[in-house]
């Protein structure tokens, strides 16, 4: 049977004080962990920018660093101080000249966009959209993705999805337009699903035409020896039998 432990008032107070100190230490450690996390930096961020004047490259870079900042819990102040770690080459030189203009994190994003990916006028975007029709070798996924990326650069609310589909549909390769009626498409998802089916069927058809299909008329068959691969005039057995 367990024996009861008797404690004096002084011992009880010492025990309570020890528990309080332990709890205080745990809270301090937790606060320090949170504080360290809030003081993250871009030193381990995999994204870097060298100053290429390309809309897609700029947006990809900005999206990446914004996401990294949120995941790592980097404050706006620390992000503003450490953003120079993300630039190299021309971008690094550019940043040295404009960093005083950036007083907030939003200023950094705006400066990068304004200098390396300035907003194009709508007419120029339309020129790029209609500049190229879909070539026979370009997959429908790739083509639609490229055109939608250009449409996304137009002012907000310029076109609804139906109108955007009209613009892209007219640029599709004839092999898609022959098999997909415009009224049958209500979303870009419909267009892509139907387009993939057409591509799959075309690939199967090409394989059947070029492959060694049994009984195909395209394969030569000798009427003398009944073997495939040569004609009667080329038949060695017929020539050999004729010499004998």
C-alpha cells in the first residue's frame, strides 16, 4: 500500500514555485520560436531573378516569392530588407538604383512589374493573340494555354469566357474545327477535352497507317512464294527455280 507523503508549508511553496518557473520557461521558449520564425529571410528561397523582360518570367518570379514569404512567415519589414538576395545580374544593378523608392513590400512588387513587365496597351495584346494560328504540330493544350495567358493581360472585365472562346476557336487548326462544332463548346474545359480526344484518335490512325498491320494492302506480297516484303519480279525463289 502506497504511503502518503506529508509536506511542510515551506516545501509546498517551493514545489509551486518550481512549477511556475517551469511553465514560464516553456512559454518563453515558445515565444522565442515564434519570434525566430517571424524573422525568416529569403536566404533559402529557390527563386532568383536576373532582369529578363518577359511577362511570364516576371509573374512566375513574383508569385513564387510572395508564396515563399507567406509560408515562411517573413514580415514585410524583413522582406524589404532581404529582397536584394533574390536579384542577380542586371536586376541586381537595377535594384541598387531604385531601392530607395521602395518603402513597402508592395512597392517592391510594383517596381519589378513596372520596369521589367510594363502593362502592354490592349491593341498590342490583340496583335499578339491573332499573330499566330495553331500549327499542326502544336498540341491544343499548349496553344490554348498560350492564348489564355495573353487574354489575361487585357484589362479586367474586357471579355467573358464565351467571347474568349470565340477568339481562340477561330485560331485553332482546321483538324479541330472540322470535328468540334462551336455550339458544342461552352467552356475552355469542354474545348480541351474534345481536342484531346481528337489528338488521341489521330495518333491511333497514324499508327495504323504506318505500322505493319496484318493484311494491309500497303505491304508487298509475292504471288509466287506467298511471302511478304517483295514482289513476284523480285522473288529470288522464282529466279532460282527458273535457272534450274
